[in-house]
């Protein structure tokens, strides 16, 4: 089976695929314009977040049999259409769960203690202790919107820190260490709200002006899931008004953003979609991609 690697994949796992008999070509800098001319020669492809696989590309690839996305979620692939064409679509949902959960928890600490503001103050050669009285996160209530693999990993860490964990997920009835509630209950009771769900037609824009109005005054928001689930204009207004005390964002409706107004607020911290960007997660992703492709090639 001929496989095209379209995004960065660890060399060790590329070697594993080749040792198993796969013909693997690496084009991890391939552009969207080049793909329709190159991909028709391949039966398999490996992508991450950078490469999008949409219907027009699928239509010009009659030999394609399998797409493996190294990462959580399939929103960068028209996966239902691919499946209708007989193409298997897989991802690696477990590989980066711990890394994303740790970033979410780290962001909660940063918001609670204003470490980003304190660092900026120190870099400006100021010693301003009085401005940085924070809060403990122990004893606070964390509301998880979505209880998949990452949500559960986040809950484990929050429980260990003494937080009470609520969650809303229409597809989950119960989970260890978590009290399942309605979305309205979660919004009204949570001190921190962290998103851990895919972006779908149902979830797009699900946190907007109406939902912010139902939240506690001074709530803090963390989004390490997908951009577009939160209405960014509504979040901006809630941050300016003080309804939301702070927000930490790893994902955005447009990446990179074309409007940077959220990041310019002093109660917002952010990162360029790095939730899965740890050495450990990348190794697990590569291993799982190789395992799935090798197994598929033997069918």
C-alpha cells in the first residue's frame, strides 16, 4: 500500500510502516494546491490539523482507501463523505488526551493566580505584590462541557486538586468523579468552565450571549477544544463587562485569527493551538498512526 504523509510524523514510526511493507512518501510541506495532483497516486494518507481533506479532493482520488488523522476529532476531514466513497477514516483519540488536559488545568492555575500579568510586571522591572492577590482552585467548581477522553482526563486532575466537577454531555450518562448535569445547571454553578467537545453543527456557537448571562459573575473560561464553539464577540463583551473574569484560549474560530481583539484584553491568555504539542503526545500519535495503517494494510 502506498501512503502519503502530509503532515509532520515522527521518523521512528515512518520507519515502522516501511519495515511492515508499506511504501511511504513524506511530503509534510505539501500545499493544498499540490495535493489534487499528487494524492491520486496513493491508497492511504496521514494528516494532522494542517491538511484539510474536503469533498473536491476526495473526488479526484479514486485509489484512496484510508485516511488517518493524527489527533483528536475529524473536523478537518469530510469524513462522512469519505466513508460514503468506501474510504476508511481513522484518528488517534487517546494519544494526546493527557497533554490537552494538562494544558487546560495549567490555564486554570494561570487564570487563578494571574501569573501571566505578574510575569509581565516583573519583566517591566516592577515589584507589585499588592496587585496579584489570586484564588485557590481547590474547593471551586469546574464545569466540563463534553466528557470524552480529554474531558475525563481533565476531571481526574481537577478531582485530585480538590475541585468539584460537573459536566454536561448529551451522549454520556455517568462518569467517575463527575456529576452529570444539564447545561443550564453547569452554567449557573461553575466557577471555571472548560470545553472538551468537537465542533459540529450542534456545538457551533453554543456558548453565546444567552449562555454567558446564565453564568456566575466572575466565571473563568478555558477552551482547548475547537474554535467556533464559543461566540467570540459575545465572549469579548462578557470579558469587558466583567461577567467573565478571565479566559484562556488555545483555539480560535479562525486560525490564525484575523481579528486579535480578544488577545489584546489583559484578562485573556492564549496559545496557537498547542494542546497536543508535547513530545510525549507526538510520540503516542505517531505510534498509533503506524499501528492503524499497518493493521489496515493487512486486511
